[in-house]
């Protein structure tokens, strides 16, 4: 952690910036020193009042290099920022310094059969819009795709729309390449491919500023939005598992949500009969006969079907799933909270229902179906009224006793989060690209012995992944 900045380093930085867009206005700093962390009742207090000293908006990689070089000379901490849609506090400067907003560094810079490459600040929706006329689309995207940048998604995201078909971002082959900028007096660009992309992925920008991203693409099917109701949540879960285990059925999102959660969506609630649970789904048009058979076989009814984006509920259907779900829930009750629990791939249906039954008095269950490490899994938890960190810790412990693994999404630090492995490769790259320790201060596992970690930690085990070859070698050396 750095010492508090005096005025001289910021004045020197501002002088170096010249015509590069920047601001030291208090109102701008307050607005741009936050992301969507307030979605966590635990983070609302912990992150209050943490502000940058200067806000910078480079329009090109050359302007980014100028800003980064000056920060390195003046030893000014850097927090890289995309669309500000992160929910864990990744975009909040814990130690002041510079927030560098990359949303001006945009554009698709290359496309070939099966891949697309874009600059870090490009909106994810804009990438899909540009490549879709060629018959291709990104394999997955977050529910915030209309506002999130591709660099921010790779730096802080994990999975999303498409993960029920393709797996999570970390799964081998889901990130083709990353280019990162070092934080030195003369910043360099480093290209990472193969297993090395995961060294930087989901590291919150702690070991390199992502400047370009290359991702695999998939055929752009004609997607259908489906709102499906089931009299019992068990039927909804059975359908979700069945349709996701049907690997030939093309799907993009499968989101089971237990009654009364459907009533918390004013635009969707009229479609669901009173007392019933629902599954929100996107399926390719050619897979609809199979989907219809599975819905009927599990006692459900398709209450609404339309082409992607053509529903009467104002938003794309995926904006009622994944990270957007809690945002909708909290419009009714700001105190609602959940956990990012990973249900085991083995005996998935029974695992989901066991948790649902065990926590029936706590609150209704919301999960998202996804593939991970080559198998079908699910993530989510019951949704309940926040009653303090101690109560949250107790729920975490109970869920783990039932065989789930928990990633703490109520912390801005990687150590307390447990979603990102931080091992020798991550630490070595950080020392290489960030020799002064300026990037994402207080968030990487080299730096997380601080009050923020202690104020937000839970007894979560963190997620475990199938190790890559280099990680297996490192494990063998321990």
C-alpha cells in the first residue's frame, strides 16, 4: 500500500497530460471512483468515501501510454476503469491516485474466421453489432453487455450469457489472446496467449492494463426469448438441468428463479401465474421443438416467446438474469442479498434441491446454469434480507457444509473473493509489469493484508478449477 499522495505528484501528472482529457473536479471524482458495489449491502459502508485524486480519459493507446508513464514517474496508484458495471468494487481506488477510464479507446481491430479482436474500451454490444452481419457473434457476454467494455469484462468478469453452452471465461479456449500494458517510465505492450491469458483474466487489472482482447466467436443463431412457468420450483430445476444436459440443444441463458422472485420483476410478473416459479431462457430457433418437448415433459408452460430483444418487458431478456437479477430485486427491497455459490457438477439436480429445501425459510432460490471445467454446474443461492456480516458468514458456512463452494462477491479483494487463483505466475507477472506496485492497490493477493479485506472477508473456501499444465507443475513443486 502506498503512502497518501501529496499535491505535487498530481500537479506533475496533470502537466504531463497536456490535452489528454482529465479532471480533478470533486463531482467528477465522486462519480468516477465508484462502480456498482452498492448492490452489496456489505460493501456500501466499506467503500464509502474512497476517491481518486485525478480522472483521466485517454482516447488512444498512445495517450494511455503517456498517462501511465507519468503515473510511473510520479509513483501514482492506478485504477483502470471500463464502463463501471462491476459489482465487487473492482473499479474503486482503495488508495486514491488516478482512475484511468479506457472507454475512449475503442474499435474492432481485426476479425478472422472464428475470432474477433477489439480495443479494450469497446462496448461488448458494439462488437457483436459489428460482426453479426458476417454471421458470427461472441460466445458469451455479461448481462451488462450494452454498457460494459470488453477490457473490463475480461479484467473483472467471470461468465455470463452463453456460459450454459460454452463454459466460463477461464475455460481453455474462451479467451484467445490478451495484450497488456506495463506500468513503467517507458510502458511496454505484452501479448499473452494460451494458458497465460488466465494470469491476467479476472485479476482486476492488478498485473497489467488490458489494452486489446481477442476472443473466439460462434455462429449467430436467431435467438428466441422464452419466459416459462412451472407450478413447482423442482420442475423448473429439472427442466433446466435436462435442457442443459441436452448438448445438441442450442441455448444462451437458462435462469431458474423460485417463487416469489418472479413477482419482483414488474415487467415479467404479469406473465407468470400466481405462486409459480419461472425459467428465463434464450434458445436458437431451430432447437425450439426440443425445448418445447422438455418444457411439457416437466410440467411447464411457455408463457411468452419472441425474437431476441422484441419482448414487451422493455429490456433484453438477459437483463433479468445473472448480475442484473439482484438489481431488479433491490428495487423492491434494497436490503436483499445473495451469495455466489457453485453447485457441484455431480448429482446437480439433487444438490440444488437439497439447498432449496434446507434454506426454504431463509428465502427463494435464484440460480444460473453454466458449464465449467467440462461439466454442467450452476451458480447462485437463496435470496434473503441482509442481517449483517456475521449472519452472512453463517450462511456461507452452512452452504459449504452442503457441498457448495463459495466465491465472496461482497469484497473488492482477490484474496477474500476466492474466485481468482493467485499463484506464482500471477505474482511474477505483476512484478514484471508493475515494478512499483501501482496497479489496483490493495486488491491483489500480494497486497491484501488490509482493513478492507478484513472488513469484507467470509469463511468461504473459494472456487477450485481444473489446473492448467503450468499450474500443475507449480503444484507439484510445492
